[in-house]
C-alpha cells in the first residue's frame, strides 16, 4: 500500500516531538532504521528541521548493535528513535560491554523514542541504568498517521503493566475508541481505535476503495480507522 502523507501531517509529528523533547541545533540522532521504514522520517527531517545533525548507520553496521553503541558514543548522539527490538539489542550490547567499558550509552543521550511495536516494560529501567539522564517514551502510530500519533513517556512503569500503553495524542491529534455501532466506548471497554487531526494521511495512492474504507468522516472530522483494538483507562 502506498500511503500519501502530506508535508503538513509529517510536520505535525516533527513539531510536537521536537518541542516535547527540546530538540534543537545541538542535537544529533542515531539513525538505526532503514530509510524505507517510516520511523526514519523523524530521524532525518526532525533533526534537520531543528538545525541538528544525523548520524547514519551504514549497511555493513546495520546488524551490529555493538557498532551502533560505538557510533552513539563517538558522535555524542542525543536522540535515538527505533523499534523496541532494536533498543533491546543496543541495551544488551551495552550491558555486555559494561565490564570493560563503563560508559554505558554515554552522558549525551537525552531522548529514546520507541515505536513500531509493543514497548516492553523492562526497557525504561535498563535504559536508566546505562543512561540515567535520558528520557524514555513509547510512540504509537502508523504510516497513515504520519509515523506517530500518541506518546507515553515513562520513568518507572507500574508493576501491573504488561507493556507501555499508547498514551495520549500528540498536539493537534485526537483519538476515539469506537464500538461496532459507531459510538464512543466508555473507559475500560475495548473498541476500534480511530485517529483524527493534523497527522492523518490523504489516503492510499491509486486505491480509492480502500481509502474510503479506512479514512472516514464522523461529525465533520476526518478519521483513520486503525483496525486495532484499544481501550481508555480512567
């Protein structure tokens, strides 16, 4: 599926994350994601739009998390955006190196932003042990929502969490949890997650039927039906 994402939608994500985590000209991102993966949109344009820099991981380094760690330390990267499995690999590499190299993930890293999959509750604590100054957040979203649409910043997850929740919408983004009759579900009741606001894509390129099915209008607002089950906590 080819998703038509307007610049406005991508910039809504970029503006929120840059403002929320104080990203500016002195920052550098370590780009672990492949360029065809939509997480790379923030890695590149988020930092460039703030006047920052991008540290690229080459093809020969892409499968070597120990090399990612060296790049992060050597170039004093401050922002890392990746999938949870990649973060787990990086933390494992740093934990393995701790006996001979106490630098952990360095003193420069200030924000770790994970998306693209379930975010494990073990990751915030493991990050804090290696980079206590870094903020940790899970980002929910989809390509149809300009990469990210929700955020949940975590320090110490409660013991009853099985994963980091989707969290709350980014600026200029709204969310609904919808039952089969099209009505909003009350707290605790599961339904389909709909996302609206400035992050919603135009639709699917050359596929009006699929676009009409997933991009709908409700009460004057355009929404993307994610197909995912969600529920609101009080």
